[in-house]
């Protein structure tokens, strides 16, 4: 009987010490099989959402890179329009307009270069190849798809753009060119607005994921975390009870030995 009580007490004390050292209520399936299953499912969701948040932020950075390229194109178009208005003034002669045209040609080439070369992680962003690219934003790998419109056509829209010369009535050709650059600017502005909306959507997704992760982590904590105060109290109580049992067994043994001595 003495060996059984001592062995049970040792196992009980060992289990309590394991929980206190790990600060976890569940250290193996034997502690709470159902609780462990729920906790593992919550852990999978938490990790999936954490990686989904990283994915979303990566895609948002890509979108911002594309928007930065469009901002550069927009700046170029603004300069072209400014030069076009300048060339429309009747005080300029053909030689003056030729000099203005040289800068316009360089700006158009710069716009073409930005559209062809803007990239993120070796992916071209503005040449029309970034189509229906998936963003795994959530724990089940679902999320929005992103398509960035082809901006390489902006330079083609300005094909033949010339502020040199005048028409038959003597009006500078530059006046006729303003419609082209205005159309190009409108296309860039629409694309920038779309990318801005996508970026805002990603902000919402990140915030939503963070709130869900916080709630799920709290739920997991309630299942797995150890109530240290209670565990310490229980350990102290069990220790006292076991010491009392050992003392009583020792007393009983002494009494038995005395009785046997008297009978002998």
C-alpha cells in the first residue's frame, strides 16, 4: 500500500511540475485530447492569417511600386502638356518650337522606358503582363486578384506628337496636340485611382486579419495556458496532503511494528 501511494504521488507531482515549467495546461494529448485538437486548429488559423497578412503587405508594396511608376509617367505628361501650351504661343517661331519638340520627344521616351521597365521582384508591372495575380490574404489562401492595366500604350498614344509648324490658318499645331496628352493623362489618372482603391482594400484586409488573429490567439490561450496561481495552489495542497499521508503511513508502520514486538 505504501509503494502505491508514493508512486501515485510522484506521478501527480511530476505532472504538476511539467505544467508549471512549460506554463501550458496541455503538454500532450493525454492532458486534454479535445482541447488539444481545438488548440491546434486555432494555431493553424493564426499562422495562416499571419502569413496571409505578409502576402497582402507584399502585394500592397507591389501596387505602390506600380503607382509610383504611374506618378512618374504623370509627371512626364504634365511636363509635355506644359511645353505644348508654351509652344502654342504665337511669339515662337519654327526654330523655337523645334527646341521644345526635342524636350517633348525625350519626355515621351522617358514615359516609354518607365512603362517597360517598372518591376517588382522581376515582374513587369506596367507593360500589361501583370494580369489576375492572386493574393493569398487569408488562412485558406483565398484573396483578391490584381490586374494592372497596360501603360505601354501611353507612348503610342503620343505617336506623331508634334508642336512644330502651324496649320493653314496659321494656328500653331501644338493647339491640336493638347487633346492627345489630355487623353493620356486621363488614362493614367484612372489607373492610379484603381491602384489606390486596391491599396486601401489591402489596408482593410490587414486590419481584419489582425483583429481575427488577436481573437483566435485569445481563444487558444484560454484553452492551453496554465492558470499559474491555481496550479501553484494545487501543487502546494497536493504536496501537503502527500506529506501527511506519508507521515500517517509511517506512524501506522511504527504502531504495527510495536504490536508485533509485544506479541512476539
